[in-house]
C-alpha cells in the first residue's frame, strides 16, 4: 500500500480521534483510540484507491517526506 501522510488529532466535538489523509480528497476516518483511528485510516485509504480505480479517476502519488534525525 502506498505511504500517504496521515494526520491524527483528538476531536473534542466528536469525542474521537480523527485521521485525515490530506493527499486523498475527502479521505478520513475516526476511532476511539489513536491506534483505532490509524487502522481505520489504512482501510479507508485502500477503499479510496479502489473506488478511484473503478471510476477511472487519477490517484495521487504520495508526496513523501524527508526525515532528518
């Protein structure tokens, strides 16, 4: 599976962790825990890509990030 950036934060309003995938428009998930939100995001990323393929839409390549230690 491609490595897309996932931003996870706590939503007080939703009382859940929210996981957003900025590179895939509208792709987001939630979960009661950080780990659950991340796992749900991974599922939604796969589904987003599958749906885009079925509809003949383009799929963005992950931007990738350089990490300096």
